[in-house]
């Protein structure tokens, strides 16, 4: 069993798409923090934001992070865009030894992908406000990650991540 791969980045950076491809290549299990929360609560993310508010949603996210990190190995975990902006979540993954990868995709590309979606942050903010959030968060993703990936070609991104995993792998016999 190997350490989990945690994908972070802004909404629309491709965490789910890349995560599924990566999991298929590595024969890992793919999981998305938003899916975990929706399955646990029986509510959609927009419903949770609307009925219980963002703060409650962030607590649910933290619970999902703890649950995933505490029990699981060999998982590719796609995190919601807010997860790795909170140090308490970064700390959980770090303590578990998971590898954190930041998909650093330009704002305009992300925005094109998310602008017509029902994500609460997209519905409740102007493009300009989202751009500011993007910039503030980018610094946090950079601080949290072990590896930053750029580029837009999905196959190339997956290849780069896999190369990074192999190059950081130390055979058991050389560990001590
Ligand atoms: C959020 C991102 C969403 C989802 C929620 C909040 C955020 O996930 O968790 O709408 O704060 O950036 P994706 O990044 O998968 O869209």
C-alpha cells in the first residue's frame, strides 16, 4: 500500500479529471472530498451552503479530510478548492505522509470551466472577486504542495505526476 496522492487547486483546475486518470494508471482508488460530503449528508454542496452556511461546510470538509487520511492508503484524493487553503486540513494530510500536488492552471482557463456551474462561490461572486480569491489561494496551494504542475494537456500532467512519484520513491533497502 502506498501513500495517498492529494490533488489541490482552484475550482476548474481539473482535480477530478486528472485524479480519475491518475487513479486508473496507478491502480489506486479515486475519491473526491465533495462526493464524500454529499454521500454523508445526503445533500448537495449548494444545498449545504444555502441551508447551513459556508462555515458548516468547511467543518464537514475537515471531517471528510480526517476520515480519508486516517484510514486510507493508495487513494487519489481530489480536494474541493477550499480544502488546502485551511492549514488544519494541510496538517492532517502532512501528518499522514500524503503527497500533495497542486494543479496550477491559469485563472481564465479555470473560469471558463466553472462560470456556468452551480458552485456557490461562483454564483455568489463576480468574475473580479473570483480572480482575487484565485490569487490569494494560489499562494496557499503553493505553500501546501510537494509538487506543482503546470500545463493543460491532461495526459502530460498525469505523466509528470507519475514521474514525480517514481523519482521521490526510495527503495525499502535504501531507507535507513
Ligand atoms: C469550493 C470548491 C468546490 C466545492 C465547494 C467550495 C471552493 O469544489 O468544494 O463549492 O471553496 O473553492 P471544486 O474545487 O471541486 O469545484
